[in-house]
C-alpha cells in the first residue's frame, strides 16, 4: 500500500503548487532590488509617514555604517526591543547588510528574561525603545555582554501631529545610550559596510520555550525565511498591488516572515501602527487600503468586538495561526467584517507556516474532535503523522499521532544546544510535539498537544518557567502550572499552589509577585490553592487532572 502522506492527497485542492523553487537571493537582496527598480514605491506606511523603498534602503545603509563603526560584523547578534515601528525594519536590514543576525525580544520581557536571552545569544548591541530602556532593559544590560545601547522612540519619524494611539508617549534621553536618529542623520552611508550575504548565513535567533523550561534560541537562516516569504506570496496570491497590515508583532516569527518578509519579496507596502489597537487597525486598514494580514485569533476577536467593526472596507485576505480557532469565530467575523479567516499552522522552528488553508477555500471541521482544519502542507513540505510513542511508525489517515515535518523551512537547530537540537528530530523529521490527524482528503487537524506547552494568544508559555518564579515566593511549597481553556486567548495560565505551613499568601500576592518577574502573558490568571498537588507514583504532577 502506498504511503498516503507521500502521495500528497491535498494536491487535489486548487491553487496549491506541489513545489516552489528554492530561493537564490535573500530578503535583503529583494529589498535592495526594489530600492532601485521601484525606488519611489511605498515600503512602509507608519501613521501619516510614508517610507519609499529607496529611503528604507538608505536608512538601513546608514545603520549598517553605524554598526561597522562599532565593530559589528558577520555572525554577530543585534538585539531588538521594538514594537511595530519603522526602526525595526531599518535595524533588521542594516544588521543583515553587516552579515549580522537579529535577536528580536518581546517588549513585555522583564529584566530577568532579557538578561537570560541577551547572554545566551551573546548579543553585543541592543536597539530599542526609550520607554523600554527606562524600565526593564536598563536593569538587565549591566549583567549582559551588550557593549552598545541604542535608543529610539515611537514618536520618531512622524510626519504630522501625534496620532491618538501615541498620545501617552513621551521622549526620553539617556546619556549612556546612543540616540538612533542622531546617528542615522549624522552618518554618510559607507558602501563598504555592506558585506556579501548568502542564504546559508544566520538571519535571526528567535527564542521559543522548550522541554528544559528555559527558552531556546531557534536559528533561522536567510534561505529559510526567503522560502517561506515566497510561500506566503504564492499561496495568498499577493502582488505589488496588495499591502500588508502589520497586526502580528514584528518580534514574532509571524511578523518577521508574513509581514516584513513577504512585503520585501513582493515589493508592496507594510502598514505599521506601533502596536495592536482595534480602532487604529481599522483606521489604518481603510485609509491605506490594506488587503492582507496574518494575526492571532485573539486579534480577530478583539476586532470583531470593537465598535468600529463593520462589513466591508477591511481586508480581503485574512489568515490566522498560533492558537486553536473556534469555527464560530470565523463565521462571526466574516458576517460582520466581510473577510473569511483562513487557518494556518506553523512554529518558530519552521520559520512560520508549514500548513495553511488555500486562499479561497474554507477549512473543514473534524467530525469527532470539532477541530477546525489547519490546512494542507505548503509547497516542498513533507508532513506525516507518526505514533507518539514510536516515531518510526507512520499511522494511517484518521488516526491521531505526532505531526512531523521536513522541508526547506525547517530551522537549523537551537543556539548552543546540540542535545536539544538532536532531540527535536527523528530520522531527519522535525518532531512538532503536536498531536494531529490527517483525513483521507489530505486536510490536517491539531487535536491535542504532546507537550505541556501553554499557548496564550499565540504566545508560548512553558510551565516550568512560571513554576520557577512561584517557587521563589517564600510562602510557596509546591507549584504546578497548566493551561486552561480561555474563549478569548485560546489558553490562559493557571497555577495550582500548596502553601508552606502557616503561610498566608493570597492569589493576588502571587500574581503580583509573578507580574514583577514575568511578561504579562506568562502571569497566572487563575490561582488555586490545595493541600497537596496530585502526583503520579513517580512524583510527577498530574497536569491533566489539574486542568479541571
């Protein structure tokens, strides 16, 4: 009997190419090409300010010159603590011009999280918002290898009055940091700062939670992200007449590839507005005629419930990924906003998508589990379902097992973690840790999670990381953290606590303790107290029981 996974039954779905050519150029090459061929075309729209491709390339060259004068070269890591601001693109392309890799950091990180990732990646330059430096970053940097701190503001580059979304922002200067704007406009770009760049060089290190409880740096090469940017362009039928609405964070793999990457490859505008606010999303989408975006389902739910939501005048090509999607939400959103939300599936380790619902098709619902299909494999993707206990055994269609992947988008490995890298693969297949089913038509469904990872609004939370913080509270004897269903976030963090004798800590006390040490999405939203946390005979927490 032929292998149904290798016979590719999903090829019957129209507009799904079997393969795409492997990239021969990087995304930096694409951006530079547009800066010459369509120099006046809009690359970035930031509130009322437009950046042409020629201007973006010029600013990136100035930033590359700045880095060269700081001794930055091929293989170095440049940390970015930014929201969806033009400075992200400038710093990214400038770093790539020097052959350096970027280290995107969540603006929500606390000092301990920043310190760990900066040191683990060995970043020597940090670029970020003044507001972030003033708080957590300034605490972390003295304990890291960072030699140069460069600050900027979301108020930089504005063309007119401060928009309502930025009314609360204030400028701040720090004598120990370099001001990005001052440097960019005082430097003449040096053509010698641009070094040769190949697809086999490292483009980024994006941290993702893993089985050790500490985040691991996923290494993405230039050829990985160039391939998946082309997947988005082809799959979503994008042309220079389209424009990307920047709803996903640029520091997230989705924003890096499905926003910055696909915009540069296609030569279309990227519409940015600092950070997600439903009213500003609708305003920007309608004013600048945005047609395409990929965002978490929680973002679409927020839009659905906003007073500005109305049918028509929004996007034509809506895609989502990162969390389970309720079929009812896609129906409600289409009825109200006029755009069907196509599901996708991907991980940081596969540099965004491995599966997606083809544009123009609707995802079926799995009859037994009620799960909405994540789609079919993208071009060049080999995907199959294997026995969870024995990944050497491929299971039949309709049978649940672990989803495993191969393709030109799969990451190079985890930064400085050879053992974790080896454990992530079996016989050349990447083990996703997600339990899935493929039906006879070739549609894939995620039905469970092999790992205990919590997926809160598309952000990954590893229980051990939260537990480690809780254990540092003097009143906590035992702490177990699990994910619980949340109709808005997909999952929320729940902590089950056994206190020390005579301790009097409250749920509010423990939440406040975590809030000081963890990003907001990692902080428990539910805290239950028990006399004893239930365990297996070997002493492991019965996490499934705790979710009830």
